[in-house]
């Protein structure tokens, strides 16, 4: 689900480990997206399956 964060940057809701987290999609490739979780260190960025 796409929304916008307080800065107007498109945000997506990602369900991880049973909880919803707001994230920004940084890159896309075959069947995956690379996301940054708002409020998290960039070391938590990861590739996840695309919906």
C-alpha cells in the first residue's frame, strides 16, 4: 500500500515478522524491491519480494 510520509516522500507498508512497517522503495529488480525502513539504520535496508 502506497502512502506519503511527513516529508511527502512516497511510502509503502511492508509486513515483516507479522508487523507493519513503513518503508521507502529505493530500487527494483526482477520480482524484488530494495527498501529502507523509516526510523531504521540503513544497515537494515534489504531486498524483499515484490507484491
